[in-house]
């Protein structure tokens, strides 16, 4: 959806991290989130589940974090992400 004039865009980054797959995606998404925030965007991060140490990294960065489950269907996953943070303009 379009961002209303004068409003900060709200971007929800969909990431993954776990002890099994590692945290490379999440680390890069945190860097992207901080860069977007520096440009004036409101940014949150959605993960399949929240748990240590990943939730702490997001908290330390001052980023809202949302657990959205692991949905195999991309459309259902996108819908769950947008529902997790009402008012988000984009889920990436």
C-alpha cells in the first residue's frame, strides 16, 4: 500500500534464524533495519519463532520483533507477517 503523505513508511522484514541454520540472515536484516530506520522508516522484524539469543539481539537494536510461525505457503506467510504488525506498509 501507499504510504500516506508525511507518514513514515512501516517496513516489516521477514527473517529466519535458528541454532540449526544459523543467524546470518537475521544479522543482515538487523543491519538493513537500522539503515532504514536512519532514513526515517519504522521497522520491525518477523521470525518463525522468538527465542534466545535472537530476541535479545532485536531488543538490543530497539526493533519490534514478531513470531509468525513457519508457513510453507508464501502468500500465507506474507499475510501472517502483515497481520503481526498492523499498519505495516510492506513485508519484505
